[in-house]
């Protein structure tokens, strides 16, 4: 998949992140997660997304439902889990929390957002059908074209030697 196809396929990540950045620019850092969550839910619903807040994820021991559950911050369009933080940084345990939610629900997409710093921060993930989770980045089509031309030039020099 080239950069244009990649970016088009994952354009919802860019769109949702843009709305989260609006929330951050309005409220800045320092509030509790639920404040950012409520504002992001509102903006996403205005754009036509289906948004659920504080979605319970039950826990099981084998086939027995336990008296315990997880709570996903936002679920968008029934296939994107958004885990919000209002923390001084994002660490591996925050990522693992999102990845575990993705694995338990088999939802294909996840977003980790942090509103707790001066600059808004987000990470995007795609869970493939085989269970692997890939970090997604926005790809620059111009840079991809430049890189391909450089690689072609290197390969043609190697073949000429």
C-alpha cells in the first residue's frame, strides 16, 4: 500500500486526532481525564461518529464471568478503542492497557491519547486478524517518492559496478 492509500485507509485516525487537538487547545493540560473525554465525545458526535463512553468490558476466568470488569474510555463506531490519559507522560503500561483491550475485544483499531502535557500526544494502533498489533504513522507521499528514487539510484549504481 503506497502512502496515499495508507493515509486514506487510516484517515479516521487523523480526523479523530484533530478533534482531540481542538479539545486540548481549548482546555490545555491539567484537567481530569473525564473532562477531555466528555468534550471529545461531544465533538465526535457532532461529526457523525457513534461514540460510547465508559464501556464495560467484563472479565472471565475460563467460562466464568467474574465480579470485575475493565472500563474502556471511548469506543467509536464499534471498532476503535480510545484510551485517554491526563498524565505527565505515556509509558509502556498505558500502551499495554490499550493493547489488552484490543486483544480482549478483537477490535481492530486503538488510539492512546494524552492531554496531560503542554503538547497533545497520540499513538495509533491496528490489530490485525492474526492478533499482531502494529503502530500506525501518517506517511508522507512526497518523502516516500524521494526515498524510492534514492533507492533506485543506489540499486542502479550497485548493478553498474
